[in-house]
């Protein structure tokens, strides 16, 4: 196997593993939506973000929850689940309660 073929194999493996990771994020969200929000929401899009500045973010316009790739792959999985819960709370406030004037405002705090 050439170096180029080995790199291509690692790239394909990385893409496959990241696909599995995103599926697992969605499965965790499904459980959270069922257990904490009574299945009041529809599943958003999930993506891994190349950031270390944030653990996660909810983008209402795109209906996307982004999770830090670095955090999801190097930190304890329980921390990633807590991040998904946090972002799901933002989603709930936006989509079920009609939003909040500030990202961590009264409705968000009440949901948490």
C-alpha cells in the first residue's frame, strides 16, 4: 500500500467514524427529547464543528445543533450528552415556547 492509499484509507475511516458519531448524537437527542421534552420537538440536523471555543450551539434558522468535534472525541461522553441537553433546551425554547429575548434568558433558565 502506498502512502497515498494509506492516507485515503484513513480519510475514509475518519469520515465513516464521524458519520457514526453524528448518528449517536442524534440518538442521544432522541432520548433527551423523549425523556425531558415529551417528544415535543422534531429532530434537528446535527454536525460536528471545528471549534474549541464552544462545546455546542443551536442555530434556529438552520435547525442545527453543532457539537465541537474536539469535545465529542476527547472529553467524557457524559459531557457531550450534557451539551446536547443544553442545546436541546435552546431548541425547545425557540420551537415550542416561541423564543426568548436573550439566549440564556428567563424561558431558557426555566426549561433548564
